[in-house]
C-alpha cells in the first residue's frame, strides 16, 4: 500500500522511540493520514501527516508570549539561528542554505508562537536539516555578540572611528523600522493591540523600534529558557518519509536531554468589555495617495469566538467571506461603492490567528470628516443583513471555492498545513479536527437546512449585540516621520548620556570585535552537507502534445494528475497595439474580467466566476528571449482553472469576455481604478527593492522599458493620475480600443493541463472557444516592424523523437535600441534605502552560480551582518540582467561601494572549490524546486524553454569552474566593461544631491 494506507496501520497506545501514539485519522479529501503522538517524558506534542508527496516538511513551534514590545521572541528567532552547541560556527542557518537542496527554509515570529519550518525532497538532506534545526532550537549559543548583531547595539557610525557619533544598529532594529513605514502594518498592529489589550496581544511581538533598545541579553536568555522547552513545543512532520526515523532522531538528539516542566505560557481569555471603545492613531503621509486630503482609515472590529471551537470558527470565517468578499457582498456594495473611500481598511474580514478571533471592516482613503458616515453605513449594513440574509447562490459559490481549494495540488502543501493549524494548535485546539474540512462543510449545510436563518442569528449575536467592538481610525500627520526620528534620537540620547567613559571605550572595542568576528574566515566543517554528486544529473522530461486548433492556433496539452481540476491559459500578442495605448494595458488586464460581459452585468459575472471557476485572471506578459537579450515577447496572459464538470461554463465565460466585454459601468470602473491605485501605493514600502531594480534596468534592454511602463514606478504614477481625474471617461474609452487588438484569435496560443481522461473533452471545448472568437478582417501590421518567428529547438532524445508541432512565438526587437547609463534616486519618506544595480549579461550558467557565490560569501556578510540591512545580495534575473540589491538598508552610497568591492572580490578568484560546490547546491535547490501538476509544461508554453534546453543548461551549471567565474566577473561586472544602471528608493540624501550624475525623481 501507499504512504497513506501504511500510516493507518499504527495503533493508539503503540510506543515508538519515546513517543506514544494518541490518535490515527484518515482524511480522504486531502489524501492524508494524520498521526498524533505525545512524548512520554517531556509531554512534547507531535503531529505527523503521511501523504504521497516527496516534498517533505518539518516544523517546530513554541508558544511565545512576550509581555512587552522589546521584540524578544523575534530577536530570539534570529539569534538561535546564529550557532549552537553541536554547530558552533556563526550563522549555521544561512550556511545551510548552501549545503542543502532544501525547497524551503525559514523562521516566523507570530503574535503568540515562533515557528521554524524547512522542506526538502532528499532524505539525507532532511536528516541534516533536522539536526541543525533541533540543535538551534534547544541548544543555541546565544552569544552576546550575536544578540548585538541581530537585535540592537550602540555603535559608532563608522565603527573604526570613535569620533563619529554613536547610533543604534542591528538587523531586527532595522527590519522593524522598515516594517512600520508601511501604514497598513501600523494600522493592523494597533488593531490587534487595542481589541485584545490585556495580555500578550497588547504588545508588538516583532518589536517596536522605540522599545527594542530596552531588551537586555539576560532577558533574551531567560525568555529562551522558559519558552524553548520540549514541554512548550509542538512538532509537525509531513510527506512520504518514514515517521519512525524522524521520531528516533528527535528523541535522541534533543528530547532525551530534558525533563518535563510546567510551562506557564497559557494565554487567558480576553475580558469582554461592557461597552464599545474608540481609538485613533497617526501615521505618515502617503506621497502617492490619489487625493492627499483623503488619507484617513477607519474600521469597526468585533471580538468573536475562541479559535479552538473549530466548527464555530469555520462558520464565522465563511460568514466573514459572505460579508466582505467580491462585488456581491453587502459591505462591498455599502462601503466600496459608496465612493467615500478607495478600498477596504487593512485586515478586513476574519482574523483567526489570536486566541479569540475577530472580524474587522472599514475603509481607507477617506476624508477625516467621513469617519461617522462610515460607522453609520456599517451599522446599517449589519441591520440589513440580519433581515435579508444571503442568497443561496453566494453560499454555494463559497462552498465551491472550498472544494476547488481542496483539489488544487500545490507544491508547498506541507508548509500550507503547518501554517493553517499553527494558531489553533498553539491554543491547545485539535489540529486534526481542523483538517477534516469535508465534515465541517456537511455540518454547515446541515445547520442551514435545519435553520434557514442560522447565519443571520450569528450576525445578530456577534455583530449587532456585541459590546466588545472597537472603532479604530488612523490619520496622517505632516511631520510623523520627523516625530518618530526625534523620539528615536531622544531614546539614543538617554542611552548615550547614561554611559560612563569606561563603557564608551568598551562599546568602541566591542564594535571592533564584532567587525573582526564578522570578517573572520568561517570554519563550517562542523555542519552537515550534501555533495554535488547528490544532485540528479538528468531531469525527467514532461510529455507535451501540441496541436493546431482550427488549423492555425497552437494549443499545448499536458496530461497530469490534477485531481479533477482543469487549467486553461492563453497568451495573446501585443505586437499590433498602438504605442499610445500601451501604458493602459495593466489597467485593461485588471478590469477586463470585472466589468461584465454578454448578458451579465459585473455583479452577475462575479457570481458566475465564483460559482463555476477557481478564478479567471489576466496579466501583462513580457518575456525576454532565452538567447538574445534585445529580443522579447510582449503579450497578455489569461489564466484560469475549474473543476472538470464546469469546463464548458468556464470556456463560455472566456468567449463572452473576448467577444462581448462590457465597458459601460463608469461608476464601477472608477471603484476599480481607485482600488488599484491604493494597492499599488500601499505596496511601495515593502517592494522598494523591486521597484528600484526595475527602474535600474529600464535603460539596459528594450524589454526593460516595457517592464517599467507596466510594473515600475511609471505605472504607480499613471494609476495615481487616473485615480485623481474628475472625468474618467477618456480612459474608459481606451479599453474597447485595446480590446480590438488583444481579444481576437490573430496572435494567440493556448494551453491546457488536465487529467489524461479529460484531455479529449478539453480539446473540444478549446476548439469551440477559438472558433467562436473574432479574427481581424484585415491584416494588421505590427507596430514595431522587426518581428522574429522562433520555435524552441528540438533534438532527438535517446532514440525517441519528440513528436508534435512546435509553438512559434512572435518576438520583437528594436534594432535602434542602445543601452545607456542611468542613475535615479526617488525621494521617499522612508528611513531605509533600496538599491538596485544591474549589469547586462549573457554567460548565463556561470553568472547564475556567481550571483549565488557573491551573495553567500561576500554580500550577506557585508550588507546584513556589518551594514545592518535586513537583506542584500546579487541575483541573475530571467532576462539576463545581473542585479545587486539591498533591502531595508540604513546605508545607500556605502552599499554601492560594497557592490563594487564585491566585484573586485569576484575578480580576484579568492574562493575555494567548496565555495563553488556550495553555490551549485543552492542554485540547484532552486532549479529543482518541485513543480505542481498545474504548472508542468509552463516553461515551454510561456517562455519557449524546452526540457532539452533545461537539460543542457543543467550540464552547463555542473560544468562551471573557478576560471569561468573569474572570467565572467571580468567580462561583465568590471567597471567600464559594460553598461549599468543604478536606482535608490529612500529618504533625502545629501551626498546624492551633490552628485550631478544622479537624476532625482
């Protein structure tokens, strides 16, 4: 039998390696068996999920309940990964990234737990990583210098010069400063702190930058001793590796060394308020807001039920979806369509990660005077729902969504499970109950059948009659960032003034000691590692069949075990689209499935999409060619999925969207525009490094210009401009014009991934769809005349020829294009810089290994450990551009210098064969990441990269040696050798302002 059946043979009460089996449960709808155990001597809890999946996952979770905002659990999460008894080298966590083929490695600090997961497909690797994770969690060194590096320290601005002022430094300190630049994050944090104020939820578990400097090394060690104990732990394993092996290793390497303790980390229930509360907070101005006078956010939140009551929690999360999801929901109609604001407030809907869940609803982008209006609309809507209830179709659509989510196979299912059960299990709820989703759905249907007003009664109890509700508003203050800086300066002043001369000398010496430690060559021989010979030399080939529908449209079929789901995608070319319409393509993509089609208005369309599909989306598709940097494909990608039985309905919806999209709902269009502009603006703080990279490569390749237009700062600004227009009709009129060029069968190709027995039905439906969509009467000329037709190369593999037609992609190039140097600095009110510095590149395999090598062996140390940024490194993107970046970085020009030093380091060839092998392991971990059945064959369909090309790239990667690396460093990265662009997003910078080669934005 398979893994699933084998696990059913365990018996309750059976003892294995110090553990006793408590429960064995089959969950057929997820194809898994859950085995619950507990450790005899320490009481550690254990859940194993046996499933026929080779991407095995381990996680360990501790309940961490801080009572202040010093960020102790977060700083501890960073510090335990900096070395342990068995693995005393610095930073085993980052070192293991290069000694393993892991598909995932990370650590997370939530409000009330800390979770350490990893996953891998290799059994030896699993044991290696498990050993490192167990030792880190239970026996970390927690050295004082590690606490200073990862948490906070006082240090001279230039550590080598005691005359420079003392400042705060530290990875978590900078990370949290970066996090609270984001207004949505500020709002969500206050929301949780204020609705659950009495215990651990009243503090900032990640750390408030103004409180972090109150944490001492002693308190950190004490927190570890009380919280990181087997008696306060939960172990989770998932996949097809044998359970016994895991239990033996966990028992022998860790648990056997402990006695049971009473862990007092329980979180008491929040005392219910007698009457509602109000609270207001301030935040920074948003320089990209569409209407500067409307930057207030307000929401009303209600405390719900204990999350360990799994059925009540399930019901309330469904109820929350019915209330706020999609244009048919009562709060969307009442709030979003009122025109009062731009989008829902942050954390809208159901929040189930705290001991008691809460529901929140409100608006952002409103004028301060409209706070009361919003509160009135919310109260009125609650009353209406109690009277009217919900249409049966909306409830069906929601249950259909659950069905499709259960059937869709993801490659990170283990990670999804560990995150899904973490909060409930953390409060001693039953994680196995949570997995039994089919039971909950049928019980939910039963409740509705027995009592048709079941949901309305819940609305009355939890919303109407609930005194524990919080109204939270947030408005920007002109000098918010200055005030924060001033408070930080005061805190710093207090700390510095309290120092004796002797302590100041110590700080200087410790600073030098830390730098010396960070610069020392590392002995990593204590860490386990895979070898390059552990990597599979050959990849399995995916069988694809390409046919021509209606005699000329290529359709790629890929038969896969998709579990009753069909995936349909299409790419339509932008080659004939007039240039002046191009900037509006992202907006067109965003709204084309949301404006109605055929006989359906936008509400009916949304309902139909939810009832019959797992989603239909459209996005811009710019793909640089795999062999010529100045050649690229420009188009639009249509993606969708549905259950087998709904394929005809889904294809009919696509036909209607192509043939009869509706563009008359001006009000709804305005709503969508405002929402999009708001989302883009909210995304800037967290994606600054991406925006910087896009801008920096804008002038390096022809496709770079299009990338900037579609997804760079140019797009953010355009959307802001459109959102500000009093008359939006001229923009709306562009959409039918774009439709004419895009939604026809002139330049289209399709792909289907489905179960083998579904392929023939799918091909009939696709054929019908293609026959039904329009063709242009007259031949349209491409706007840029240089169109190149290209098919992937096919070589015979072994003795079998790969049969089937080729997909020909029409690519464009712009022979007049010349790369040029460009430096840009966006002045944003953020205290941290994002830097991108790309170079154009072609020796792809060597550069790919080099990027990894530079990150692991040089940039990580210089930018994160020494510079105190949250992240930094080098990457080679799909388009052959070599990028240096840093993230949440307190330095800017200094980091640019570091990038130059990194190039010098690479040219010197001061790396060992082991360094190169480690870089190869890290690259192959990415190359060999598992691919879901829904995504098989996609590299071929979207990018024209065949399995043969992948296999030869693989062989090139294996072959990379030291000489190649020095060679490409000299060839591409040396100053003056090639063209480069630079971009910084960050605060005003005096040095940049003085330098005439930088363009300010």
